């Protein structure tokens, strides 16, 4: 019989996924056990991997909006147009200014060549040559400035075409066509959010840091996002990073997980619970928690030997969950143990078996 005993977990608890259900008359098996750090009762908002406010980079009239609210767009798609006429005029003026300076530069270069010829015949002075050389250099600098003005004007003209900086989903349009927009406007035209992948930032107690880092060193760490009720798994992702500093005020550490979110089950701003899977133990020995007793020498369980006599067996235990406890040492699996009425037992006392519950063994039930 199959059973799934996984449920909502408190921090530092484990969840069990046994292959056989614990029953009164079934020999128990070694079962795979997941070590899980979970956050119970706390929710964290989903974040898009990229969130961009779409703003105009120049002042002008919003001429046209080309996106539909809620639309998926690709990087480079045209979203809106600003009236380009003033910026086209500024570009044409800069190009004309460069042509004018280039013509003057050519003329000044010819005057400089003639002056150099005349000074060799002592017809003109060296001062005239130097003045002509200065004029040529000045015009050369002016042409370089003209190139910069052309580049600036060209860039401003390109800014009149507002494009998507990334793939993503466009939100609500916040400015209608016909309005005057400015480069320093606080309000965006719309917001673009990249939800594939999505991220969740959450915190765990600082004492869990070593376990988390050890798990990350072994392999990618799985993180599952649950709904606010901790009942429905929404998405499975991977732990991306552990923050580089602890919050000393709350004794917590921030973590960030990324989720592919191809089905869009995670929505930006939605609150979810994050569960971090640290480890899966194969064939762990587990016993009912009620079977574990505490004595002067530590924890033990009462075993029933082949003669039906009770024997105490010292054990070392691991985490417990759902009335089951992992036994790290002391039991190999398959032993018969006492789960009820232990307070009446003494060493070598005969035991009457009313139902069978054994420590997890490796055989088939």
C-alpha cells in the first residue's frame, strides 16, 4: 500500500515519503527521507527577474502607443512613438553646420598653403602663416564638435521610438497618446516585467546557513513555492544565492530562488511560501516516535527477541515528523519493537504481541 505522509513543515522538520504505509500488522521498510527546511506561516512576494519602467528619454508629444495592455513583447519591439519633427530638424541643422565648417576648412587649408609658399619668397611674414595655421586647427576642432552634435541629435531622434528593453509582459498603460511627456517624468508610460524566470526572496534563520551551504556544494538545491495556505505546490526552482551578509537584528539570512515559471503559475507580487530541500536520504531506518524512551543512559527502544522477551536497545535519533523518527544508529531495520505500554516493561520481561510494528527493514513487506 502506498502512502504519502508529506505535509506542511515547521522549520528544521523533515518530511517522509515512505514506500509502505505504517500499519499495525505490516513489517516496516527502510524508506527514502527528505530533509526539508520550510517556512511555515510566512509568505514572500514573487518578483519578476526583470522589472523596467518604460519612460521617454526625450521631451515631446506622445504621438502613438503601439502595445496592448497585458501583451507579451520581445526585446526591441516598438512600444510608443514621440513626435520626431523637432529632433529631425535638430539633426539636419547639425549636419548642415558640419558641411559649412568643412567648406571653411578646405578654404582655410588652401590659404595656409599659399601663405607657406609666399613666406619662402619673403613676400609675406611668418606671422600670417601662423594665423592661417591657427584658423585651420580651429575649423578642424569645429568639425569634431559638429560630429558630436550630429551624434547627439541622431540619438535624440532615435529616442522618439520607444522600444522594449527586454522580453516580458506589458502592464497597464499609464499615459495616453496626445500627452506631453518629459525625460524626467516620475510616472512611467507602463511597466515591463519579465516573469520567465521569476524569483522569490526569502529568509531563513542564520543557524541553517551551514546546512544550506553544504547542500549547495553537493548539487543544485531544490526550492518549492507553495501557496499561502502551504497546501498547493505552485512551482519548483533552484536556490540561486545566499546573501553575503546576515541580518544581525533578526538573526536571519536572505536567500534567492529562481523558478522557470514557463506556465506562469507564479505572478509578480503574489505571496508564496518557500520550502528548501536540503537532502534526500535513501533507505533510512524510521520508527514510530511513541516507541522511543528516555533512560539514564540516553534514548532507547524496547525490542522483542525471538523468545518474546523485552530487551532495551540504545539508539541515536535524527529528525522527527508525522509521528515518525529517523534512527541514525542502534537499529538495522526489521527488528520488532514495543510501541505501547513500555512503562510496564523490565529487561527480559515476556511480551504479548497484540499488533506488530517493526523498525524499518530492507526487505519486502
